[in-house]
């Protein structure tokens, strides 16, 4: 091959590779922009939500926080007083225990995503009503479908029963892996329950170990 032919071939090849890289970057950027938009829209919708009367008593909606690319998604029940005041999930006493549980798994809070079935605090921390759950749970379901985690860890009976559409008590449901829309779901006790029933921590730790095993293998 003549020297000038060789050079033009190399140049041609470079220009193709360059184009490919450029296109790949552009596609990735577009995907990120559209992801950010979808997420921001959902967050804005939740902030302005007036679908039930909890909007009259809330200080802040609690959208959820963490890594939007997380493999592990924790689902709690509803914001309490501290969460309502701060707009962040699990920041009170139960939240501090959840943080310890996450660290015991070798992770940080920032590595996972944390949200609740309800985005607003029920007054006096009463149980969520079925009407409130019905109105609010589509937000959580949308978050799950956007994040596409590998594992959902439901904390307590409301989160577990709502996603699994089950009436069985959490004490009977825990310890096993279920499926929610193709995502593995591991139920465990709510940290607030563990604060009142320390002897159940060993069982909760078994559940978290099950989550860790699934994270390693999927
Ligand atoms: N309990 C929950 O279920 N969620 C929170 O965010 C805080 C306490």
C-alpha cells in the first residue's frame, strides 16, 4: 500500500471512531437529560400534590432521597414529625437505626434509595388510611419504575402489604424473597418496631443478610 493511501485510511478510520464516540456521548447525554427531566417532574408533582387531606397538615412532602441509580431501594411507611419538618425520609430515631442497618450491610445511606408509601405525614403519626395509600402509592410505584432497583426492602407491615397486596402479618412474610413487578422484594421489620422490640433485631439482620446475598448475585 502506498504511504499516502495508508495515511488516508488511518485518517478515515479515526474520523469514524471519533464520530462513534461523539454519537455515543450525545446519546448518553440525551438519556441523562430526559431522566433528570422525568425525575424533576415527578418530584415537582409530589411537592404540589393535593390528592388527599394530608396536604392541609403537612409542613413538607417527603419525596425520598439517595442514589437514583441504586440497586437497593428501602420502602418505609410514612414521614413522622422529623421527616415532615425536614422534608427528608428516615431522619428521626427510627431513621438513625435504619442508617446503622445500612452501614452494617457495608453500604452508606448515599448508596441506596429511601422512600415511603406516603409522601406526607399523617397527623399524630396515625396509621395511613387505605384511601391515602391508594392516592399516594402511584408516586412510589413510579419512583420504582424509574430507578429500576434490583432489590426492594420493605420496612414493616404497611410497605410490605401494600406492594405485595397481601394481608399476612409481616412476622409471617419476612425471611423470604418475593417479586414486585419483576423486582426481588425482601420484607423486614420496621426500624421503629425494632426500637421497641430489640429481640427482633436478629431476625431483621437475617433479612438484611438475605438482601446482601441477592445484591451479590444479581
Ligand atoms: N418511618 C417511616 O416509615 N418513614 C420515615 O421516613 C420515618 C419514619
